[in-house]
């Protein structure tokens, strides 16, 4: 079989061939970038947080009666005792912000207090002595906070300096690459000595540069319930809903008039699912777009090849009459389709690269990895060969006698 003869035959159908090449190229460009977007969304949705998500519950309480700071702290301690008394509760803490929540507390952190010192935005977690254990954090270096290091939230607001801090490994590597961060100082609330490093703790909300997602720090602060949320770790994940009901009941019946709504109580896994629902919807939408484009491309190949087979029935019959086998006819149409698909894929790869540059410029998307191109090419080659198989088999079944019917 000579490619020159196939190319010559294709040259007699330039418009149809060009349309099919453009269709394949467009599909290749869109599918490669769509799969890349799906991959980045899935990777983002499943990044680990460093906490024991499967056993965590968060509960918010809103006070509707004014009270002094001491009274609110006393009520907070009463709540903690009541929550720890609930069956299957392993530990309870109060934290200023929770993962996948609506609020986020940042602080600019640098190695110097000079006004022009370079800084990075770091998520700051304020919590009591039980926070690290409640979250299930793992210490990589240094130590946890000592009991006498905890301060009131009001003291931190008033500019208390020298408060120790525990940072994440990602933040420690940023400021002190190749060194131990323990014993060093950073500047967030004045000068803060680093006493410990945890393996991982991420920011409450997932946005900004990906490498900054793990930039977080913890301060030893006794938080009032009015400034944060209760974080509860259960022993048995299957008992989370029962613990939520118990926590709501305990908070409603204990203390002054407060708003305790089931809407403010959820598992951390549910909070993650809600936070990433738009990403999940986008991923499924892109999957639908990819499938639709591949189906349309396959239908286009089937339709055009069927049309060509109908046009060439007499020519196919002549070839059969002079000795061409069914396999020869089948390979002819498959090779013809392979060449068309190859032209489309080559053009599609260039379009995919250009589309990726456009997305990088306007949506801060990363480079399209090179391995997407061969995967996309093989996928389109396989689909095009499957699509052409039906018309090609019908062509191979054209009997030699067809050549004599028009004579």
C-alpha cells in the first residue's frame, strides 16, 4: 500500500479532509487542556491538610447577650468540660478559624522587623492547649507549647511580643532552608521564637500560589468561644452525627442565651466537600465536554468515511476484481483515517500549546505537562480507528461484481 496513492485520493476531497482535520485538531487542543484542568482540580481537592479529618467536628456558637471578657472565658471553660463529657469525644479545643471555613486570619511574617523586609502571608491559628492533639498534628521538630506560655486573646490584640510560635515544615523550609527552625525567631506579633515544627497544617482556604498552602503557624492563645469555634475530635468516626447532636444539646442547655444552630455544626469531611463543590462540578463539566467532543469527532469520522465508501463502491469493486483482498480494503481505509488523524493531532498539539499559554496568561494555570500530548494523540488515534472500523468493514465486504454493474 502506497501512502502517495492515499494522499492523492485525499487531495480530491480537500474540503472534507480539511474540515475533519480541523475537527480533530480542535478536539485534541480542548481535550488536552481540559484533562489538565481536571487533573489540577482533582489534585487540589485531595491535597492533605495534615489533620485528622475523618474524626473532626466543628461547632459554632454565637452569643446574643453581652458579657465581660472574664465571663465569656469562664463560659468557654464550662463548655469545654460539657463537650468532653459527651460519649466518644476524644478531645475538644477552641480555635479562631477552621479548615474550609468562611473566615481566614493571615499575618505578614518576615525574618526582620525592618519595614522593607520581605514577608509572606501566613495563616495564623490561635488555640488552647488541646488544639494540637484535637487536630491530630504530628511534631517534626522541637516541642509543644508549655502550660505557662498560653496567654489571653486580649493580650495578643494589645501587641504582646515574645509569644512562642509553632510553624509548619513548609514555612520552616521557606525561612530556614536546610536548617532547624527551632530556636530561630520570626516577626509576626513582634518577635516570636519558634519552639516547634509540625509536619503539615494548611491554610483555612485554598487560594493563592500552591506552595503557600502549607504556610501556617500556631500561637498559644486561650480563645473565647465568641471569637472562634469549637473543634471536637471523636474516637469513632461512625459516631460523629451522634456527637454533633450531643454537642448541640450541651451548648443549648448550658450557659446564657446563645444561638446554637445545626447549620453551624458539621464534620470536617462535609466542610471539605462543600468547599470544593464548585471544583467538583467544574471537573464533571469538563469530563462531559471531553466526552461530547470525542463523540462528535467519532461521529464525524463515521459519517465522512461512510460517505466516501458509498462514493467509491465501484472503485472498491474494481480493486477487489483485480485481486485486492478484504484485508487490503480494510487497511486502506484505516491507513487513510490514520493519516487524517495524524494531521489533525499535529495541528491540535500546536493549538493545545497555544491554548495553554492563553490560560496561563489569564488564569494563572501551570504549564501543560509534555506527557499530555502523547496521551492525547494515542487516545485520538484509537478513537479514530474504532470509528472508521464500521465503514471500513462495510467497504471490505463490497463484492467484485459491483465493478461490472456500471459498465
